[in-house]
């Protein structure tokens, strides 16, 4: 990333990022807008050519004191300016429309890929995560669409300008004879164009040398800014824990260290930009003056008048601008290259996770006999260390199973495997066909929004009346929330962990799943509330299958069967006398 390299790999990466949208269901609308943008650029260039002809005629008329043509030239000028204003305005409008449509499609596409098959979670577990994926989706996609269009239109505009005004310079300059030694001369056709070309080459070389570190610095600046923003958001989410630990000074120190990276890298960035701006400003000022001076031999030879010299200056400016696109757009190209690298890296990691998911050794199937069976299941840690070995289970609908064992033995990992989100392992898990499964983690997820949406999560389309929700809140001991259903808030910061766990049970009673998996879902509740919740589960959902992970011995009273996992990868199984539980 230190150098601005446009090698084959770069163009392969760029093609991979471009292809999805321009082959999507929106491609014809996109190509239509692109055609309008190209049309605007073409009209804009030919209008600019007409303006250079106006300047020649106008200043020649002034030099010759020809008052009779001034009025017509002014009307011609007004017409050309009006056309130019309209075309430039619509060019910006069409580009903006295409940019936001492209960004909208890319955002949906990347969100779908990132969320599909729990890729966002698997990337962390498989150590394929990238820094700040939220920034890559929210900011980098926007920058990619807008910067790509901006660079494309700038490049097209430069090519057209070079052709149109380059031919004009070639035509105006004719041939010039340069004296050499021994009375020899060399004839140079179209010398004005060659002067512009030499100036552009010099400008490009020096810009490349001065701005070489910019791509890497831009990449790191985006990364450091995102890390600092994430640290602030993290502190806001965990403010109570930090306050209780009295960790304010340490958090301040860590945030200061993170922000120092932002400042230090930015200072290096603006130092390079300062030198680049010095050169670009001096280059632009000098280049236009050189163009004007290049036309003086034609003026002194009386081949052109003052109007022709002005026309040469205008055309020379257009050509030098077209040839110097790298000079003027270098900083933007550097940022664009960094965005392409970040999005390519993001794509690669998501694709690797998707590929690993397809090759996962844990095989999932559904079966019609309304059972959950586990055959020869081995669960591994990310470092491939065996966590659980050769686990075999058969759970019938309506049964209740308690999974116990010391911390770190793999109880929660087993539930993750049953949920289909744990990628490390081998064996087979057969799930009941068309069964409604619900998993209750130790810390429930509460989305930002109305309390009603938080209570029916993840089914925001559920046809559940407010009266039913209020009744269920009363049932779970959350009566105080009954009148707050339409209030929007960040509810995860409003409730204690115990209250959040009661909300988890509220969801269960509202959505009535067939299979309920509870991962220490009552750990923050007192034993009375824990007993009440499990009793309600058996009363309100008598046909539901309950599979719990927990440490408390009080949970034994609410489960027919218990397995105790041990660090030696063995497990003990016990069944109550009244249970019809069978084991594989």
C-alpha cells in the first residue's frame, strides 16, 4: 500500500468490484444514466471548443475596433454559457443519481453477504475478521461508487479534451523551425501540442515522486479513525461497567493512545499534501504562462492576432489539464486505491468464510420424526484443540434436558453447534423438520427502537396485539414496562441483565417456539424468578422441548434428563425415573 501501483492484480481487484453491479438487475438503468453522463461530457467539451472560438473572434474584433460584430458575439456567448450551465448541472445530477443507486445496490449486496449464514459471526470465530467492517460497508462503499464515477468522468473528459483541443493546437501552431548549429534547422509540426505534452510529463513525474506515500497514509488514516470511533462507541455501550471498575483513567489513556495514531498519521498525511499542493499550484500557474508564451512566435510572425493568442491560451489550458489528470487527481486516486484495497480485503475474507462453511465437517440435516439427534460429534476450538469428543444424543419433542459442567468445558459451544453457527468440529446434527427453534443466550440482544420491536425480536412482522404483550409482561414480572411499548430507546442500556433475561422469556411466551435452547438464560435471576420462569415454560408451553445449560442445582427440578460434561471430554448421563428418555 505504500506505492500507487496499477498492476494486473489491481485491475483484477477493480474488475471484481465493478462486475456485480454492472451485471445486476439494475444494469440497464445504470447504463442509461451512464449514457446521459457521457452525453453531457461530450456536449460540454464541444461547447468549450465553441467558447474558445468566441474568445478569438471577440478579442480580434476588439483589436480591430470592429463594433458591428460585438453585439452578435455577446449573444453567442450568452447562448454558449447557458448551454454549458445546463449541461454541467445535469452532469452533476445524473452522476449523483447513479452514484447513490450504485451505493444502494452495493450496500444491500454486501449486507446480504456479510449476514448470510452468520458470516459476520464466523469471521470472528475463524479469525478471518477485518478491522471495522461497519466502516467498510457504510463509508468505503460510498467512496468507491462516488470516486469511481468521478475518476471515470474525469478521465473521459480529459480524453475528449485532449482530442478536441489537441487537434486545435496542432492546427493553429502549424510548423515551427528551430535553428541548430551550422545553419541547420529542424521543423517541428504542431509544436504547441508538444510543449503541452512535455509540461504534462514533467508535472506527472514530480507528482508521482512527491505523492508516493499517500495511498498507504490514506489507508491507515481510515483505519485509525474507525478504531477511535469504535473505542468511543464501545465505551458508551459499557459505561456502567467501566464506571463500576473505576476505569475512567485507563479508558482515557487508551482512547488518547488510539487518537494519537489518528493525529500522528494525519500530520504525516498533510505534510505530503502540503508539498504536493506547493508543486501543483506552482505547476498550474507556470504551465498556463508557458502556454501563453508558446503562442508568441505565431503572434510576432503575424500568423495570429490577439484573439488567436487568447484562443491558444484557452486550448493550451484544456490540453495541459487533460494531460495532467494524474497531477490534479493524485490525492483522490490514492484514496480510491485505498478504498479498493479495503473492499477487496473484505470480500476475500467473506469468501473464505463462505468457502469454509461449505466444507464444514459438521453436517446438518432435517428429519421428519420430530427429534434432534447428534451423532459422533466432535467440537473443536479455533486452534483445532478438541473440546468435546464423540458426543451422541437423541432428544424427542417435549423432552427437557439439562447440560452441566465446569466453565470452559464446551456447554455453550455445544448450543452454538446446535444453532449451526459454530464452524469448528465434525460429526452430524439432525434437526426436526419445520420446527420453530429459539435460542436464549445469557445476555439477550435488544435492538435500538421501540420496546415493542425489542419484545417481538426477531419477528418484527409478528401479529401480536399490545394487549397480549402487556399480559405477557405482567406474567414475567415486567409490569412497569406495559405502557412503554411505543417508546424508542437503546434498551440494552436501560435494563439490568436480570431484566434483560426476563425480556428473553417474554419473547418465548409471545412467539411460542417448539424447541427452546437456554444458555444460562437465568444466571442473573434470583432462584424465585428462575423457578417461576421454568414453571411458566412447562405450563404455557407444555409441548415444547427445553434444552438448558446451567450451573445451579435448582435447575434439576425442571428437567427430565441431565448430562454432565467433563474436561476429559467425557460426559455422564442421568435420567429421572419418570422419563421415557432414550439415548443413541
